[in-house]
């Protein structure tokens, strides 16, 4: 074990600020444990590090690559290299695939699929949450060294889930020291596999609450708890939602890894060539990591945002306006998103998009002659005013034409309907026998249109964000007429089948945030 070298001064990419201007010069540890800035903004490093030597990383294993990348964002004075390496090794040894995120050649010359679902919960979210769980434990145990039980920092992570995030959070935090995790799900409204993935985790620090209500009700309860003085007086609440910067950081790795895998697999692609990534997008966390990879030096042709019918991001790239509900449909709640075949992408607004807007505003200010500090100030002022307008009027924009043009140099977008999602699951199976989950099918639909659109042959890597077994309804409906198709035999992994027979633990609770508060307070005493 190396000891922390107090002499290692953090670089500008190892210190953090808030997009709304209220924080500057924070440590990585503060950013991870806080999650969200006190001014409501999101954390970003002062500067994105440029990796001059990225080409020399081409033969590294996934954990070795993660260590290279994370070291640029985390000072050794905070986490010594050996400790960081241990955290990384523990996080990625739980994956079922030897290379963590295998790249599969799907079809044509240029269409590849990056399988991100080989972690414990079969969702891409494991790539970040396995790391976050070990990081939380490391930071809390270190804070608590030598402290009496009553003085210990104990983090109570609370979250609401419609399926994917909850199981990945539980698999990230189960059995970890000094942290408990409580996940609310709407009773009877998540898929049976997702339910047993969560409720078969019977570790003492895992609590599943089945709420008599909808996913929106669960989210409202979590919001009420975070805003409640009594709850905060009793427990230290933490969140693991996609705004935590460590999650973005963890996801940068697979963009680099996919790129190098492509160079190994394709005889027509070499290190230095540009690649196009297509990312099924909800809260903009995954694709934002791709933007960081690009800024660090990875040769990216375009990052293509693939949305479902909740298309606020596609509308933004088309019009420059960021608006919740341009035309509320009859009978719809004003602030509700549509329920689609790809539920993990059902969002009204994309929480991480604030981070990209900050960069677009800052670069605009730099182009207009402002220095680094003044451009950051300008960016935080723009963010504050845009988000005030989002809150009061439900939207803002169009943003300055030059900002949009600059963003479009690297981003494209496209939108996919439910019918198109099913059609792609079917046509992909007929052509290749590969079974896509609905989220990955949104990506492949967009990738195929992009391939048809580009003027010169371009390698496309489409990200596959979930295993098809997690979304059996949509997958079996799309493939019901395929001769001989058998979901249980072809799609459902034995490990998930076995879960259906295991012991479960879940607490049913009324749709009342006060009821949930009492449960949290009781847990704290136990
Ligand atoms: C969370 C999730 C997404 C969306 O990712 P963002 O980072 O929120 O854009 C897509 N697909 C699946 C399966 C997910 O769980």
C-alpha cells in the first residue's frame, strides 16, 4: 500500500466546480459524497484533461484503462494509486464477460454493438454503480477510521426506480460498510425479473419498499424526504442518481475501450480513425461520457443521441429550444413523460444535459475573446437563467445560433417510436439471430439510419444498454411470429431463472412519504 503523498498538488482536472457558479476548487471526494451542488448545479472538473498519450493505451485491459483515465480526474493526494487500483479491480471483477464490455460485429461492414450488460444487474448502469459502491465504501470507511459507532458517518441512500436503476444501485451497494440502500418501486408495476433482482438481495443493508402507487409517486416520496428537515436531522441521505460525477467518469472508460476493440476486430479500422457512436439516451449521462472521451482526445466522428418518444433532446438538436411539453396531449398530466417500450429512457428532462450546456456556453464565451475564468462565469450565468426559465416557463431557447452550430459539430440526434423499436427487434433477429432489448433497439434503429445517411463509409458503434431478458414483454411480443423462437431457452440466462426461486424480502408501504420516513428512522436505530 502506498501512502497518500501530500505533495501531489491536484491539477485543474482534479478540482471541481458547480455549473451554477456556487462552488469552485472542490475535491473529488466532496463531489462524490455530495452528488448535487448546494446551488442546485452539477459538478464538473475545472478542465477536461487532454490525454496526449491516449494511443499508448490501446492494448490495456479494461481495469488498466480505467486506472489511466480515473487518475487524470482524481489526485493521488486524495486516493493513492494502489488504493484506486483496488477499487477498480473489485468493481470490474464482478462482470461475467472477460473483457467487461465485449464488442460484437452485428452486420454489414460497419455496424458494431457494444454490450454493456454483463454486470451483476444486466444493465449498463453496473459499469458506473459497481465503481460508485466501492468508492462510497472506501471513502466512508476512511472517514470513520478510529471513530466510535455513534460518531460514524453513515450514508442512507434512497432512490425510486422503474426497474433498471434500482437493481444496479442495490447490486452496487449490497453488503457495503457504513451505507444502507433503500429503493422504492411501484408495487406490481415493474417486470417480474426486475422485481426479483432487487427483492432477492436480503443483505441487512438493503431495503426494498413496494409502494402502493406509480413510479411518479415513488419519485415524489423521495423528493419529499430530501426536502424534509426531520428526516435530514435523523439520517444522512445520499443519492446515486445519474448526476453523480463519478458515474460519468466511470462511463468514459467504455468509449475508449470500444474504440480499441474495434481497431483489434476490424481490418478496415485503425487507431487514429474516426468512429461514430450511437447512444440510447435518457438522462444524458452515458452520452456525456462520450463527449468527455472526445474532449480528452478520442477521435469521434459524431455522437448520435438516440431517443424514444420522450424526445426533448431530439427536439433540442433540431430547434435549439429545450422544452418539456411542447403540445400536451389530451388527458395527459402536464408534467408527465410517455410510457414507452424503453422505460429506462422515459424522461421529461435530461438531468445531465445541464453539463453539456455549460460547455457550449463556455466555448461560446471563449470564441468571443473571454479568458478561461470569465468564460466559466458566463457559462454559470447562462445556466442559472436557462434553468430559471425551465422551472417557471417549462423551457428556454433557442440558444445562440453559434452555440448550436458548435454543438452540432459533434452531436446528432434521432427519435424512435415504439413501432419502430419492435420492428428493429424483429428485423435484427431475422437478419442476424441476435436478440436486442428495446433500449438497444432504439440505438440500432438510429445507427441504421445514420449508416444510410453518411456519405463516406464510417464505422458505427451502437451501445447496447440492457440484456433482453429484462424486458421480456416487448421482446416476446416483437418475436412472437418467429418460427422456433423460445424466450426461456434462447434469452433468459440461468442465473436469472434461478432468482425466481430464491427467498425474497420486501416491505409493502402506503403511498405516503411520512410512512417511508418512519421506516428510514427505524432502520437508522436498528
Ligand atoms: C439508464 C438507461 C439508459 C439511459 O442512459 P442515460 O445515461 O440516462 O442517458 C438507457 N438504457 C438503459 C437500459 C438504461 O438503464
